[in-house]
C-alpha cells in the first residue's frame, strides 16, 4: 500500500495546480457523476481546509512543509501566454496522466476569477489503471497577470501555487511558479522532488505548445 501511496504522491502534480475526501484508496472507477465529484470537492474543502496556506504544519502533526520555485521563458507575448497557461483545460495532454477536468463553480468576485474544480488522472499501476482525483481552487487575477491554485490529494498532500507572468524584451514572457508542499514527514522529500519535476515537465510542454502555435 505504501508503494501505491508513493506512486500517487509522485503523480498528483499536473502543473498548475491540481482532491477528495476519500473513504478509501484511489481506485479504477470512472463512473462518478460530476455532481458526486462536486460533493467530494466540498468535503475536501471543508474537512482538509487546503485553501489555508498561512499556518505551517504544527511540530507534532507528523507533517512537513517545503517550498520551491521554478521558472521558464516562453517566446510569446505575456497576454497570450497568461491566457493559455492559466486555462487548466489546456494542461490536459501536457501531463501524461491528466485526462479531464470537472469544473464545479466558476465565478468573478472583486475582479478575481474563482474556479473550483476536480482534476481526474489515470495512473498505470501494476497492469491496472488507478483513477486519482485532485480537488482544487484556482484564483485568476488577470489585471496583475498572476494566479494561485490550492489543492489536496491522496495521500494527504497539499500544494499551494502562485504563478507569476512577467513581460520580457522581445515579446517574450517569463513564467515563475512558487510552490509550497505540505505532506507526511516520511513523504515530504519524495513529494517535493517529484512534484517539482512534474511541474517542470508541464512547463516545458506548455512552452512547446504555445511557441508552436498549438495553443
């Protein structure tokens, strides 16, 4: 089981973001309706409070927090990059396991666009396909050319992401992701290493897609 949890921890970082109040382990089950996923999203929001990035885990909680920062330059104007990069649906196909995104709520408040969603990933594991769900909230600030995403996923991994877009000379754009990971003490190093690597791979895929005109 621990091997499976480590596999899940490694793969639950499809860029930008990307849980549920599971009563059991992730499973190869694609029969859930969007309404059922919305109920799970709300339970994760209420029970795990993954939106609260201010207080670090308590010393006796068994959890640790680590931070990382990665950036990439994309040869395209900042407004175009921001529009394509901040659209979570454009991340489908950029990560080998992300299959679909179910949006539960999309609203505008005080100039900030809030999107509540669940990302569905299908992970090959010992000859079977394990369906994993990541519950998230994305907050897009178009005026400031930035967005934030908070997520929760098995095995109890929380991520906080702040993505900044900077206009460079020559019509290029620098995208910087500031990442914060909360996870079990025994998994934190594994989570950070694999989480950062997954974000870097997605960054590279989005760069190629934007620069080639695919996006």
